[in-house]
C-alpha cells in the first residue's frame, strides 16, 4: 500500500503515538511493474512532505500559497519537482538526518525497506538500539534523558496554553482598570509569541 498524500496536517504525534489520518488518496498495489516507481514516489513524498518540515520547521514548497490539489494526480505530483532540499535553514541538523531525508527527496530509495534500513542506521547514531546493533550504555542514557527533556517541554507547552486561556479570561472581566487590561494584553502578546514559535521536534 502507498499513502501518497503526505503533509503535516495528516500526522498527529503526542510524543508517544503517531496517528496518520486521511487515507483517501492511498491505494493498494498489486505487484505490477509500475508499482516500483509508485513506491519510490511515495517515499519521496514522505521525505519531502513530512520529514523535511518536521526537522526544519518549513515546507519544501517555496513561493506563495498554492491551491489545494483537486485530483489524485495533483496530490501525487505535489512534490515531484523537489529533488534537492535546502538545509541551510537548519544548519545544525545532524548530517546523517540531512543525508537520509535528501536521499528520499532524490528518489534514491527503491523500497520502504531501503528507507527503514537508513532510518535504523541514523537512529543508531542518535542513541537508539536498532537491528544494526545495540548502543553503548552512555548513548542509551543520553537518549533517555533527551526523551525525558522533550516530554517536559511538551508538558510545558501545554501549561503555557492553559496559562494563556486563564489570562484571556481575565481580560474579559468587567470593570478592570486600563492598567490591568494593558498588562494582560502585554503578557498575552508574549505568551502567544512563545506558542507561535517553532516546536522542537
């Protein structure tokens, strides 16, 4: 099966589970000769439409807003001209991650297993135990602490949203002084700026 309609709006992750929605464009393949090219295109769309924006914070599609694709052919062709990705927007990103995503954009993975092998190799470099082998205790400990830290960041993000809602409620209380109203607006502006900043992947 190929998914085809890869974009961030279809992927939900809570830090533990990944949910993919909207399977309207997906299709089962029957083993025909053309399927190999379809797999390559699907992997390409995944790398360009999902992995690149997750790790860089921007879409690989440049220019202004584009119309929503109106046909299956347009959905599948959304990223077809993007074969080289610009990682200058996130120069500190691991070279191994950059290479993995760029290979997908360049359509160098023939099968999902090829991509999975590269994902495992890259994950191994970042402290995960994979079929390529177990990591050192030090790398495992560092990876565990990274996960704990990211979990705290997600919890903090949720607390900031709750704080924003409380501040908004305070802003609509009748008969508050202009000074309190101005202070609430100032704080809300700063809170919204924090929430609108790029999420750490």
